[in-house]
C-alpha cells in the first residue's frame, strides 16, 4: 500500500471525504454527489495520481487566502487570531510552497461562498504579470473540494510544489469533530478584514479601478459550440454546460468552476471562473475582472433599438382611409 493510500484511509476514518486528484483537480466522475468508502480508496492505490483532495461537506468550511504577499497573509492571520483564536489553535493550515494558505475549520451555518474584493499593486490591473490578491471562504452549500496532499503544480513534468500542513496536523491525524466550529460571521469577517488590510497596505481594488459603483460588466459572446475547460467535468461545450446546469439544478442552485481559456489562453486555472444560471441563462463569471460572459443570442435588445423598431412598424402601417361624405 502506498503512503498516499494510508493517508486517504486515515482521512476517511477521521470523518473526512478524500478525493483522488490530479494536482488541484478532482478526477472521479460524480464526486460532488456521492460518498467514497474504504474499498474505493484502496482501489485508488493502483492509480498513478498522487494528489489527494478534501470534499467540503456538512459543516466543513475553508478560508482560502489566495494572497502571494507574506506580510498580508500574516496580518490577516493575526487579526483573525485575536478574534477567533480557536481557528489556529485547533484548525488546519494547508500550505502549497508559497505564502498562500487555506485555513480549514467548521461552521455553525453552512454557506456557499463569501469573498473579499480583489486587490493588486501598481497602475495596471489588466497586466497579467501583476499578482491579484483575494480571500474567498467556501462552505458545503457549493460544489467545492480542496487539494490538500501531494503535488500542487508541475513544470515540464517535474513537481515544483506540494501541498502540506503546518506542524504535520492534517485530516489524516485529527478527528473531524475536533476542528473548531466558528460562526458564519467569522468567515465574513475574514473577507472584510482583508479588504481593510489591503487598503491600508496601499493596494488598489480592481473593481474600484474599473469605476466603482458601476454595474458589473456583461459580455454576450458565448456560442453553443465554444469549448470551456471545467474543473470537475473536463472540456465541455457551452451547449453541454447548459444541459448539465439544467439537470443538476433540479436539486437546488449549484455553482461550477472553469478556466478562462475560452477568452484568454493564459487563464488556465480551472477555478478562476464561476459557472451559474441566472437572468440570461448560462453565466460564466470572471472573478479577476468581475465580468460575466453570456450566450451571444441572449443579449438583451437595447431600448434605442426597440424605439427604432416601433417607429418603423408604425410607418409601415396602412393609413386609415378618409371618411366618405
């Protein structure tokens, strides 16, 4: 038995749901809606994939600190520790070879997603070389898993970073029931505190850079045969995504994730965009630019065009005949 299999079995015994991952991505079909057992975990022992994921279910929740400046991460950790010391005393801290961390605990009221604003340094928020900083909190009401053990990223086939836990304390070493239960407000505060810390540190919020209180931009350029690389279901066309969303949403609202390669070849992270269903049907939300993409044929008719059409129709109507004497 491989060491990774023993790790996954220990997770399962401690009350967590392990997943077979390829780095960040869960690869087992249907993982969001089913539970694994020891027999399935043992079957993974033959797989060449060595990364393990953690399914967020029940009362599990994660504060995902997607921040690449160590000073900002430390400031947020200090601020939260002063308010909720049990988070770091009994919670789990996952690293991935850089300042970014994920803080894992439980919550008294499951939720879907909470987030700070997205921040950056410099003068050009559209410069892809400029790091963007964001804190997101995820609960079990959304479809979400976190890679927690094994390779995190590869370059030309070589592993360049791995997932690990601070102090060796992980889901394989502690009971789920021993994790602290934080109020939902604690997760909201994590996002709000980071906004304050980022602003104080001189960073700029991307939304502010694009005009502040203006409505979030929408782009109507998706076509039925456009291919989208999803995190949990592989490559799918827009039409296939629509059918999938209609099917899975029969059991309640659901949010999927995908990369941004359908509009930018460099946006390869399969968790950078949110896929959902709303007023204009399928929507793909870019968390970096806060732009939502929709089907081309769902673009609303502009008021001016409606007025022009009404005028044209009126001009083409036959004029009433003059009354006879």
